[in-house]
């Protein structure tokens, strides 16, 4: 794999993470307004799917996707329910138990979880855990821990924060598992689909779960209020459509290189920086103190170190 392709994939992953942060900021906003979590999860997916279906229809990519889904609907139903159901139920429920920056930070456990899952998912060279990637992922997690420490003694109780962390850790394990398993399925069956088609296919597979959630939300809280509708639309567009498509595109580009795939997944750590900025501007939280700023630097440093070998190879190739 060419080094410049790895750098490009990392760059796309960083951009995706900026859009992903809308999930945490808007979830905090919805939770503060007492919006029911079931409506948030289901509306986010429904809005996102409607947007994707229109785009795919215009690009004439919808029918080919539907033909692929018809061949093995069970796989898409299962992983769609996991990806857009279980993961976002956990994250949205956690929003009522802790601040967005905490959720964004703990969710970065996906960086290590993705690496540690490799031996159980792959049967080729990708099954090997890249030590350098694991060490740099741990460095990034240290930075995240410092950012968490900088925000202690807030308005949430210790019990709430512990419950929040447990929910997000579960989501952080399920996220890379679902992503990698679906990529493997597509690879093994040689399905020629784009990142946008993959997102749409996964969302279509989640529809039964989303309809059940909508029914539950209605019985518990009635119809959603207008602020919740607008907030979930923002999440659907920014995180669900733009963020997911960019992230899926980045992971597709490096799916055959476990170290590069880990590097792309590590770009999700940018979410915590984006979330802090978003909550400072929109929700009025205080900017992190010295520990938090050191944590940010460690996160950025880890990402830079990830890309150094690739950048060196690019420079050597240019000189030759």
C-alpha cells in the first residue's frame, strides 16, 4: 500500500471525527431538554437514511445496493441493529449520566479495542497486533485520561459518571467489532460498494430495530418536541451522513493494513477536542485546565507519530 494513501486515509479520518462530535454535543443538548433517548436514536438513523437514499438514487447506486442486501439480508439486519441500534442506544443513554466531553473521551477506547480485536477477527497478517500502534494508542488514551481528570468535580455524581463510563466502554467495544466484521463480510463476498452505500445498507438493516425504538419512545414520552427533531437532524447530517461516509471511506482505503487501520481508527480521538470546543461555544462549559491542555497535546502528538513513518516513505519516494 502506498504511503500517501495511508496519510490521505488518516486525514479523512480526522475530518470525519470533527463531524462525529455533533453526536456528543447535540446529545447533551437533547438530554438537557429532557428529550427521550429512544426518539434520539431512531430519528437520527431515519433522517440519515432518508438523506442517503436520495443521494444514492441521484447517483444511480440505490438499486445495486438493494440487490446486494437481498442476497444476505440477515447479515445487514444483524450488524445494522448492532451498529445503529446498540451502539447509539448506549451512547445516547450515557448522555443523561455524564457530560459530552466525558462520553467523547471514554469512547476513544475504540482505539485500543479495535487493535485487540484483530486476532479474533482476521486469519491473515492483520491478526497480528502491531506493537507500535498499540503503544501510540495507549499514549492517546493517557491524553484522554488527563482531559477527563481536568473536568472532575463537576455537576454529576460519582455513581452517574461510573454508569456513564460503563455504557460508553461497551459501545466502544461494539463499534470497531461491527465495523470490521461488516468490512470482512463485504471483502469475502467481493461486494463492490462505496462507503456511502455501506452506510445506507447498514442503516436499512437497522430499520426494524429503529421502528421498535420509535414505538417505545412514543409510549414513554409521546411525540418528540421540535428542538429534539432539529437536533437529531443535525446529528443525522453531520455525524450520520458526512462523518460515517468519511470514516467508512478512510477505513476502506487501509482495510488490508492492520497498523494503518488502527491509525485511522485512532483519529477518532479528535472527537474529544471538537466536542470540548462545541460544548464551550454552544453549552457554555469551561475550557479544560492545564491537565486538559496537556491531554490535548498528547492526543495530537500520538496522531502525528502515527503518520511519521508514512510521511518518511513518501519523502524518500519523492527524492528517488
